[in-house]
C-alpha cells in the first residue's frame, strides 16, 4: 500500500496515515480488509474518493485489498471566496497493492 498526500486533510488506511508531504508504503501478502477514513484539515471538507475510477462520497470506506487499488481523495477549501475558480482543495493519490 502506498499512501501519500498533497494537502487539504489526511487519509487513514488501516494503520497508515497520509499527511502533507509524507509517503507510507506497505505491501499485503494476502487479502486484507482495511478501513479508509478521510479527515479534512481545518478549513477544508471532504468531497469524494475516486476508487479505481469510481466516485464514492462516503468519508469512511471499507476496502478489501486483494489486488492493486488506485485511490484519490478530494478535499475542498471551505473558505475560498476569491471567485478565481481554484477551489483551493487538496488531493491524495494512492496505489494500494497486494
């Protein structure tokens, strides 16, 4: 499992937590069930996950890791009033491997 972050919150997957500029890598040798939890930073809110290309708006998601899983978590700033079109959000991108 590879967990990384570029801002807006953290994502916890099993015993790993992705925080800003942090990379965690773990490989499971057999099918494993873990829970993925999105925790937004102050001033942000969780929007959705893309799990193997499928959108999921639940902040807590159980995962069975029995193959390669690609996960992206999107967070959105709750304080962007600039009208610039930039949501000020953050994104986590992870590949979870068995």
